[in-house]
C-alpha cells in the first residue's frame, strides 16, 4: 500500500504526524501541498477518500477564508478556492490507496497504525 502524507512542515500537527510515521518505521511519501498545489480533480479524489465534503476539511479560521467569504460558497467553489489557496486545506492528511484521514488529532492516524 502506497502511503502519502500531505504535509506542511511549518505546522506542529503535521510535524507530529511526520514524526509518528517515522518512529513507527512506516514508509510514506511526503507531499508538500503548499508547493505542489493540488488540482480540483486531486481535491475531489481526496474528498472521496476522506468521505468528507470540502466544507468539512477546509480551514475556516484562515484569513483568506473570511476575505473570500467562502462560508457562502458552493462545494464546487470550495474545491477551486482550496486548489488556488492550498493553505486552506486541513493538515496533515494521510492518504492510502482507497482512503484518507485528517491527522488532526494525531489519534486519527494512530487508529490506522
């Protein structure tokens, strides 16, 4: 099973997930989604794996969320906003073949491994 970690090295929760996976000697690929933006199609696939709508894994406390008035936008518009402004994506996210989990709290990842 190929495992990917959508990771922001500046985020303490993301660093915790990274450290946990390393300590458990779990092989995974790091995706720095802030540099390698996810497309709308990538986000739709991620949404299916998470079994969440984008409104459920968007960071509502980011200033850009408020500035763009994303609370009143459609799910499709949220995908576009998250693709254009990746810091809106909740982090970290652990992606496996057919599923994914938001690693906030870290216990969500610990349940898997």
